[in-house]
C-alpha cells in the first residue's frame, strides 16, 4: 500500500481505540521493550513525548522508568525545520508548541549523537522496518546525524500487515519495532 493509504488506515485504527485500550497496549509495549532490551543505568535514550490527540503510545511510562534508574533521557524539539535533542530531568519545564506537542522550554540542543536507543513515533511499520509517520520527515533527517550504533526503535499498537510500496531513497528504516505482542528486529548491519 502507499504511505498515504496506510497513514489514513492506521490513523483510523488508532482513533478506534478507547483511552483504556491505548493505555493497556502502551503498558504492554513498555514491558516488551524493557524485557527485550534491559536498559541499564548510564545509557542514553532519545524518546518522543506523546501527542494525546493522536492517541500515541504513552511514553511517559518509559520516561519515568528511565529517569528513576539514572538512564539519561533526551526528547525531540523542533527548532526551525530541524529536530534537535534536549536532555530532560525530573524537574524539566515543558510547554506546548504550535502543533500541540509538549516540548522542553529549553532550546539547548544536547549535541548527543550516540544514543543507545531512539524510540520513534510512527503510524505504521512494515516487515522491513520502513515506517509511516506524519509525513514531515523530521525523523529521517534526525536519523542521518546519529551514530549507526543507535538502535532506531519504533513503537506501535499494531504489528506489520502489509508492505509500504512507495519507500523513498531518503527513508531510513528502523532497526526494531516493539508492539504489544512482539519485538521485531530488522537488523542488517551486523551491529546487534
């Protein structure tokens, strides 16, 4: 299927979830992530803040877990037309941007490029790690600048069902996908 079709289909599937279902599925995704990757103190994780109106995965579960275990947490912030990475702490102040996304007040890019994990938002991911996001390209641009050893890890309520037919040459696939039932690896770089 084409990205536009998949974007529409999975936006509708996500909207059909109740708040309770979305939270329960988020908890399962979180548990699968922790059980599979076993993150440890001192690691660095870049993770998105969920957009509630889009029913995104509740990543606050992840963030609370990481901060309580001294795992460094970085979140995205849009600066101009670029996604930067801001380190956050338990006392970090947030504000809502023009798109309704919660972001740190700070505009200070951490400069970090060697994350252990980059937990990535998406609407859909196929069996090859290709993802459909919201179509702005922020994460593809961000992926270009980070270490090849950073594990690009998507989280989604749904498992892959069909292939994305219009993958572009600048699309950067994920390394992993975590769903409520599975952790799928798309590793082909020999870095696992």
